[in-house]
C-alpha cells in the first residue's frame, strides 16, 4: 500500500484509532467519517492486512507502574547488521523499544526502563556484549504521545476549486 492509496477516510480511521483504539467503535468512527459501520470495518481490515496498522497496544506510564527510570541508549552497529540486531535487542530484559536511525554515527536508539540504575546498567552491558558501541545514555523525565495530525480530518479542508 502506498500513501496515494490512503484516502481521507483511511486517515480519519487511523487518527481515531491513535486517539483511543480501545474505546473507539467502528460505529463511532463511521459517524466521524460519514461512512457506514461496515465500510469502517472493511477499511480497518485492509489497513491491518496491508501492514499499515501493525497492531494495538497499551500506552503504559512506566513511571506510575513502578519503573521510574526510562533511559535512551544511542548505539552504533555496523550498517549491514543493525537491522538484524533489532529482535535480539528487544529480547533484552528491560528494553521496551528499538529505533533504527539512518543518519549520524549512532544508528540505533534503544529505550530501556527499570526501577533502579542497577536494572538499567545490565542493558548497556548486554548491548556492548553484542558488539554495539553505546555512544550516549539519556535519562528521560517524561514521554507523551499524540495522534499524528496529518491523519486528523478536521485539520484538512478539501480544495473546492
């Protein structure tokens, strides 16, 4: 699926699911988009099967759940290996996310959480043991997200000319 195949209804569906997938029914989305409930369900199925929607997950506040430390570890891996290492990095206890970066010397961003520094330190050691260079470690105070604004139909007006 290419971005040309994603129309305004698809964008509105994606925005609604990013807002609150758990409490957003296909009927609610249909009302927002001016389409039928069955159209929304079919669109969601297509977006899922095309890999646009990769899954649904809880947005966990790690701090409130007892894991007060969130550490970003900027790492360098050899370019041919970096993509192949992602699943192994995600298997490290405490790692909650990995991002592959394509600019700069650091080409992997690893996010780890823990209750104490002594829980985060082994993550860095395991990364080193895998042959990665840990170039920088950043402690994060807060982490908030929002739905992608380009999917919000209220932010876009049709060109009537």
